[in-house]
């Protein structure tokens, strides 16, 4: 059985005052020991978040593919690990869209994180235009094929399907559409890494709320959720943890 995982992503939001929200989130995590709860925060907040909520898995929102070098403004896997991060997100749709990152970039970042002992949430997902053109499944398969790192397995890798058009829009795919993509994602991973794919969790991300989380997580091959805006407050994030439990 794959354990449920509910992971938050604060994106470019938050300050030291917002860390107070982690108190109730950590309490909810402790009350649902069958659910893994993680929170990716801006790099400036990793160390204080670890100190504030040692019971939560605190992670980074991104890392550079190199361990060090002349990459002004970038943050490396060794840096976030030293700050206390236990995982990082890579290949997020907003990085792909706004920073023009490719699946090859995601592959390199995932490999870099793994070398440093970090777990990885690897994101994939289609745009609205790609879905409208009937290409959603092919796009997701191609992204997985190009970004899945070597030695991928469920001990350190989680896949997250997040249709780009659903993020922050209040829209979600139908349960049938979610099931179809998660099924082809599992099949593609089996093709690439064999039986090890069965232990890799696949999260759904894109306008997940306390109202729809239970139904989404009841879909076959949905092992949890990657949550954006609703992770910024305990009032919105805790119901998602409860739904996973």
C-alpha cells in the first residue's frame, strides 16, 4: 500500500509571520499518522519552518541542477539540504511556463536533489491548449519519459500530475479525466522502471480544496495531493489532510 501524501507549495508567498499557520497543520498531521504531510516553502523560510514545525517534512520549491557555481540568484540542493529541507519540487508547471524550463531541466534537477539525499516531487501536466487538442496523454507521457531520473523509485521520488490550466483557476478536470491521466502515468513509469513504478506515489495538483479532495483521492492511482493556494492557511489545508485520512 502506498501511503497518502498531502504536500503544500507556498510558491512566492509567505513571511515569518505566516509560519504560525504551520502550528495547526502540524497538529493535523500528528492527528492523522497514516498520512504524510509535507510543505514546500520559499528558500528564505526553510530553516525557520523546520525550527517551527519539526514534525512536518519541510522542503524547497526548486533547486538548481548544479551543486555550486556562477549561477547568480539560484539555490542548490546542498544549500536547501543544509537549511533543513527534506525534499524539493522540480518541473513545476509555473517553472516550465514562466522560466521556460524543459523536461530535461527537471531531469537534471531531480538527479541533483537525489545526489544530495533529498526526496523529489516531479511535476508533469498539459496546458489548456494541449488538452483541447486531444494531446494531454501524449504530453504527460513525453514529460515523464524525458524527466524521470535514473534509479527512480518510491523511496525518494513522487510524481505529481498538475494540469496547468487547473492551477489557481478554481477549475479541475473531471474525476474520469484525472483517472485517465494517472493510469497512463503509472503505465509509462512501469514501462521505464518496471515494478518499481508501483511504489511511486502519484499526486494530483490543481485547485484542490477541502470540498473536492476526498473525491479526488478516491480515484484509482491518486495517492494524495499537491496543493498550492489552499496550503497557505491551516483553515484550508487541514481539511485536505483530513480528507486524505
